[in-house]
């Protein structure tokens, strides 16, 4: 299958590219930076086009060149803090970039239109007030510019799918963690601090924000399997939650990571790390996805955290 991934060199896109190549697909992608991960195993097997998703001419030329059978639309501004700092950019990237892609695809003859899997997010839902798993019928109530822009793009995806003969499936992915995740996300932030403490580059302390929030942490390498599975197994406009179905507090994740350290560490609450737009509880009910594709999260939580920590040990350069 000929596949095109927007955001191919990012956290999710790079793992998806590896999964698709291992499945025998012909893979190309779009990247604003054009810089692949240092440990990318498929750098020689994929074609990367460097450019901006908001540039219609560039995007049209890439689609004409690749002639994809499926497009995995993952590119986004995904940082909640950054979305508060620059909401206009977040909206342009997440909504206008999606609209631009769909406009180009709808201009193609129906027989030449690729299928689309849109990467949505579980943060579009209203946070639960207790130990509740959210299914796809849960109320949408995004609490940040990032989540609001993704909710708008999610709804746009449905509207286009049902009105313009474009086969779009929405995957509402909950808190993805794993190797290659950049700073600004809790597992990466804590792992980075642990490595620096192990090297003596900072005091044996881990500074964290609010640790009471409950999240559905799921390994990105499990998530990308779902993208390929839904291509031929869902109706246009369908939405699926992608998550483990298990809720854990941020404190549990931090304690588990700290327990993997080679040094004794103290966890310090830091008011400077508190975030706006941080829902109390977001846990997926992934039963619809499981019924449609037999997908389920397979990688144990403990292995994911060990891999995250080892990844930071490899890629964090020692201070001079």
C-alpha cells in the first residue's frame, strides 16, 4: 500500500513509518523540519518531503508525486502550553492545515482520492469526575487551545467524510508515551531529569507539576498499529478511541520512572510546572476499536517506561 504520513519525522509519525515499512507498505511523508530521528530504522526506506502543510501548492505536488492510497494525517501543534502561548499558530496548524489537505483531496476525481486516517485526541472530551472510561459518545469539551483546535478538526473530518465522498476515519488517541517523545510531556520531562541526576548534572531531585490527574497512558508503538488496522475496517466518518483503558495518576507514572533510576531521587512539587487546561481524568473506553479490529494495547506499562528512560540515556548529550 502506498502511504503518505504528514508529520512523518515527529514522535508518532516516525513510529508509524517504521510500522508501515515493516508491514510491507511503500511510505513517504511530509516534515516541516526534514530532520529524521537519530535512531530511525527506516531513514533509507522512506521518502521525506520537506515543506509546510499550510502551503497548498507544495501539498498538491507531494500528493501528485506519491499518489498515495492512504494518508495518515498526524502533523499538528501538539503542545498544550505552546497552544496557550500562541493559540493563533495552533489553530492554523491544526485546523487550517487539515482543511487545506481535505480541500486538495476533494478536488481529485473520486476514484483517485486516498483514504485518510486523522489523528485526533482524547483531550477533546469533557474530563470525567470519577473512575469513568469515556466512549466515543462522550461530550466534547476541550479545555485548551490545542484540544479545541483538534476538536474542530475532528468535527471537520466528519463533515467532509459524510458530504464529499472522502473516506476519513478519526482516531482519538489518548496519552501516548514512548521513545523519541520530546520535552513538554510528562514522561519525557521526568525521564530527562532522571538522566541528568544520574550523571550528576543536576541535584537528585525531580521537579513536577500537578500529579493528581488521571490519564490513560498508552505506548505509541501500540497506537500506530491501530492506524493501519482501521484503513479498511471502518465506515467513512467513524471515530475510535485508542487507549489502554487503564487510568493511572501522573504520580504513579513518576514513581514508576523514579523507581527505575540508578540513584535515589526526591520528587519536588513545582508550581512553575502547573499547566492550564489540564483535565482531571481522561481514560479511554477502546471497546469500539477492539470490536472493529481486534486491536488492544499489548506493551506493558513498565516496559514502556523502561524504554523511555533508556531512550533518554542514549540521546541526551553529556554536558561539557
